C-alpha cells in the first residue's frame, strides 16, 4: 500500500479496490486537473506506522544534517519554481505574484530555521538562585509525530512552513492539505524526497475533514490553520487526547485611518490589503474606520485605485486580482454584500460576480460605504474582495469599533504621527498590528504570528516555533558528590531551623538577590 496517495491512473485503479475519489479543479476555468485517492483508515494507519518507524533514525541525525537536507529541498524548489507556480495557479486561480509570495514564504521559513535552528535547540544552561551546587540544563527533545492540517488559501506555505521547524527539531511529520488544494503539497513532498528525506519522515494524507480528525487521534502535536468552526473541533479533539495544538483561525481585520494619514499611501495600502489574493487571506483588511475629516478624500482615492485593478487569469505577472476558490466562498461574499445593501450600504464600485468569466469564480473588487455594525460585512469574516468603509468621529470611536469583534488577528493604523500610531497599536485587541502598512508582518518569520480571541491559540514563527515542537527536558546534575545532601533524610531540628532562617534571609532581606549578583 502506498503511504503517499498519488494521482490515480486507470491501470492502478484496476489493480486495487476503488477508493473514494477527490477531484482537483481549476477554479478559474472549472476544468478538472486530476483526481486523487482519498486516504482511508488503513492508509492512515500505514502512514502513521511508517512515520513512527522512521522517527528514531531521523531524530538521531544531527540538526546540521537535517538542515542540509531541507536547504537542498529549498534549492530544488527554487530551481523548479515555474513548475510549482503553474501548478499552484491552476489549483487556486491566484495571480502569479500572489503565488510567488506563497513560495517566498516557504523559502524564507526554510532559510530562517535552518540558519537559526542549531542555536535555538542547543542545550540551554539555567542558573538558579537556590541550587548553586547543581548544574541544570534544558534539552529539546522532539515530540514525535506532528500533523499539520492546512487550508487552501496559501496551499504551499501553510501546508509546509509549520512543518519545517518541526522536521528540523527531529520530528516526523504529516500534512493534511485542504481537499481543495492538495496537488502543490504533494509536489513539495516529491521535492523533499528528491532532496533525500528518508521514507516516512514526511508524508501527505489526502482527504476531507475526516482524514484530519483521524490524524489528530494518532499524532503528538497538531498545528491547524483554518476556520474558527473547524478550529474549535480540532481544539476539543486535542484536549481529549491531552496533546498540544496551535490554532491559527479566522480574522475580521480592522484598519483605522486618522485625519493626518497620507491619503495616497493609505488608499494604495487599503486596496492591496483588501484585494490581495482576492481577499482570501486571514490577514486581509476586512473593515475600515476613517476619521470624518479625511473620509471623502480617502474614499475617492480608494475607489480610483480599485477601479484600476486588472482581474483575470494570469499568464505573466499581468493580473492583480484572480479567481476565488470555490462557489461557496463566492456565495458568502454575495450574501454579505446583499445583506449590507439591504440595510442601506452603498456600492461605490464592484458588487457583483465578474460577467467576463462565467466559468470561474471571479468577484469584482468591491467598495462599500454607509456600512454599520448591524451588517454581516462589518462583523463576520467575509474572506473575499470587499472593503467596507465606515466614517467615524475620532480615533476613540474607531478603536471602540475595531475592538468590538470576536476576532483579533491583524489590524492596521494609518497616521503620520508615529507616536499616536504606536499608542493606538498598544490598545488594539489584536495579535499583530501594522502602522502605515498591512499584512506584510506575515513575512517576518523572525517575529511571532497569531491571534487573540477567536482568531486562535498559540503562535507560529519566531524563536518559539521550533521549540514548541519539542518537549523541554530539564536535566539536573549534582556537582559536589557529598555522601548525603543536607536536606535528605533523616530530618533534624538543625536542618529545619537552618531552612527557616535561610527563608527569612532570602525573601525578607534581599540577600538572595545580592548573593546571586555576586556569584553571577
Ligand atoms: P476549514 O476550517 O474549512 O478547513 C481547514 C482544514 O481543516 C482543511 O484541511 C479541512 O479538510 C480540515 N478539516 C475540516 N474538518 C476537520 C475536522 N473535523 N478535523 C480535522 N480537520 C478538519 O478552513 P478553510 O476554508 O480551508 O480555510 C479558510 C479559513 O482559514 C479562513 O477562516 C481563514 O481566516 C483561515 N486562515 C487562517 C490563517 C491564520 O494564520 N490565522 C491563515 C490562513 C487561513
């Protein structure tokens, strides 16, 4: 039995019992690209067994060796990037630039963790105040099998970037890509194998939610990126098994525009933040609060820039906005826009499916004004190319609206007064904030990324990500080798009174800190 489901061929199908099929579609044209076998329970067991068998020798390799193999995979990916971009575009309908950024994210992740992993996972000496006669080190022990369950919107980066630090740390890994975009994940798996990763160390499980659920039952850590509804189920399933997880969920990212904002830069930024990847980005700008003094001028600029966007199927970096992923996503966008219009919003541009592409899922980049918090477009994740803009009196009103949300992933503040921008950033209930910018923080692999409230639990990226895939193991060594430690049995009044005095000295007089300072 194959541990990696492959595109089915007629010859292969004749030789084995028929599996449930997953058709892979091009959303821009509606054409079927290929069809894959969905993993059944026996396939998943076989994958998990292969992973467990591969684990001891993979974790026994030096981190330098594991780094070499991953760097080789990155280089093969970069050599073959045209092939990968073509595949990703056919699976998602993205413009080529959007797909390039997805590939860049994975390249950057590999470069950062392979360069810094050896330092981040080196044994760490811990100096203590109390136990001066002991040597204490923290070691990083791989957790075992890490499963990453990923969505369709960045199908290469989100399938593999979380698994790069996991692999480097000595874990074995399985990706369960979205059922909508499995092909690019399989392609990177092929590259990992070509780079020399042993069988079983990295695998891809093809299928729907049930495959993700089955993997959670068999894994030691789960990294999940997707919707709040599914994230909640994943969190519960992990809690039942007492395994840790990271949940990267949805957002309703606010932008606050103050009266002193640079209008042209802000308008360009809002249009990019709202329509990049057809608005199908967890950190898309999904609602804007503009202080009244600059409202009309900003609307004019935003509408002008939106109308100049080129929508279509991309050949060579010449399209700005592509297709959406599938009909249901288009339906949500349409519902949110209709709900807003029914409640009094005004469509300034767009507001409908693009009639030039009847076979794809193209929704015109849309600007709405006259919006309120009674409308879904201002409160629920839309995940499409719509930018609703609301006029507010001042920064305080904007902040109150921005924080009035169950989400808290990314946010942005637009002002030429840096100090004011920083002060507002501090008061925003959000995992990430950009000042006079948007989204780009996601490319900073060195910095933690994640949400507050319903936008998620835990963080990705940054120094902590590679360590979270390890158990921190504290190893204490005795230094002096006395025949018996003073606090061991038998207890005596002298030792008891000595401890009592020591507590007074340590905690009431500050002597403990002075001793630590002196001893270093
Ligand atoms: P989704 O929740 O529908 O699916 C995500 C993955 O979960 C898929 O692979 C799916 O097959 C799997 N799945 C479904 N049911 C499952 C179950 N019961 N157990 C285990 N796995 C299961 O999300 P989607 O539509 O693919 O992605 C869009 C969502 O992802 C949006 O809400 C977006 O905001 C979010 N997202 C968040 C981030 C972030 O970093 N915070 C990044 C990208 C996307």
